[in-house]
C-alpha cells in the first residue's frame, strides 16, 4: 500500500470510527461525516491524477455536489433536533431507547 | 518534494484524528479546516490545481462556513479542547491505531513512491484536471442535470424539515 493510499484510507476509517463511537454532540458526528466525504473526494481526485485518467475528474466534482446535499440535510436535522429537544446533545435523542 | 508530501500526509492524518477524538464542535470544525487545507496542498502536489481550487471554494468556503454558523447551537460555557483528558485519551488511542497499522506497511515504502514523477507526459494545451471536469458539461450532461435536480430537491427537503408549527420535524415551535 503506497503511503498516499494508506493516508486516505486511514483518514476515511478514522472519520468512520469518530462517527460510530461515543459522541456528545450531534454536530460533531456530522463533522466526522464531512471528514469522511473529504477523504473520499481526495481519494477520487488522486485516483484520476495518478492514473492520468482525466475523464475520471468529473467523479470528485459530482461527489462534492451530493456531499453538499447530504451536509445540508444533516444540518437541517440538527436544527430541528435543537429546536425540538432544546439541545443538540445525542443523549436527547432517546425516544427509541429500550 | 518527498519530504513535503510526507509532512502533508502526516498533517492530514493528525487533522482527522483531531476531528474524530470528540472535542467540542468548535475545535472539530477547526480540525476539519486543517484537513481540507492540507488535502488541497496534497492535490496540488499531484498536479490537480483545479480540483484543489474547487475543494477550497465549495467545501471550505461553502459547507464548512455553514457548519461554523451551526456551531452556535453547540455553545457551552466550558468547551472541551484537546487538552481535556477524555479527548486526549481518544487522540492517543487513534494515533496508536494509525501508527500500528502503518507499521505493517512502512517496510515497503521507498523514496520514489511519494509523488508521481510524470505530471506532464507530453505537451498539451488543456490542463489535465480542468479538461476532465469540462467533460461534465459535454458527455456527462445527463448527470449534470440529475445533480441539479438533486440540489433543488435538497433545498425543498431542508425547507420542509425546518418548517415548524407541528408539520415536519419541529414539534416545539
């Protein structure tokens, strides 16, 4: 595994672990999701740059557009959570807790 | 150049660790800005200056600014930075994990594999990554229309989510 490949893979996996494990605030979970999207963008761009395959450079652009959609939907959910429960903490989201 | 790329890649991993280690969202957004900036310089080192510019403009200047404004929802009197023991423990754990995983691979890393050598193989008029993105407007026009539709749909989704008055996801107001 080349060092660049190792770096972007570990950036993605670290973001995923940050999203999955113990969080206090919903916003910091959304920021970890954004870090995953950033690692994916850099991975797709480096793919097209290292293989000299210029046709593949549309993939990171479209991925950025869809990731913007996802970020805005996540932030709307955060705002709705904060205005319903009074706080953005993950402990407030306990309706489905057994 | 290999040392510059080494520093940038280490900076990227440290930035993602600083986001993933659960500090207060103010500091996590700062760490994400660092990751995006360093990632842009990595892309520039491989010859992708247009994609790096797009990342800076759209990601940092568009999305992360909105995240920074939403960080006002996370206001607390004593925000946890990376000096708190709970956050520092996560940082050290993730660092150990990355170094442990890297120790599997760094035996086979040699000097020549950090940056590609042939950015400009032949003489050309069109820059590689900008020319590729231009394909999005010609052959890839269908996906362009689809993503424009998706963006419009997302706007409607966001407006519906935050509508309030007992319709949508807002109950209290």
